[in-house]
């Protein structure tokens, strides 16, 4: 799977989506990694899971996800997270 980088998302240093937009991974400007799912509009995203970058970096996760197919929904990516990210 690859990701598409989105620009200009307020509160995020990095914001990437899956090609179809079924999931997004964001790095907040406060150092939190977020898994997001689409919300009610094309610009609305809801947080599925969040953790500090010190527990598991967004870069490590994006590299790991490069070896799998795009999920049907954002929640399906939770199974790919290591225990330290799930707390």
C-alpha cells in the first residue's frame, strides 16, 4: 500500500491517506500519531486511535504498511500495530 500526502491540514505536521481515502495517518504538531477514518464530509476525519510518537513512530508504521494491501476500513489497520502503540 502507498500513501498520499495531504497538505495544509491544520494541527498536523504530516497527514497521509490511503489511495481511496478509507484511512489516514497523521502526525500532530504536538507529537501524537493518529489513525483516522473518514467522517461525514470529504474534509472531516474522526480519530480511531492515538498514541505518542515515543511509543511507535508514524514513519515506522508507514514503512510496515507498505507491504500490505489497502484495508476495507481504517479500523482494519489496528491489527498491524504493535502492542506498544495500543497501550
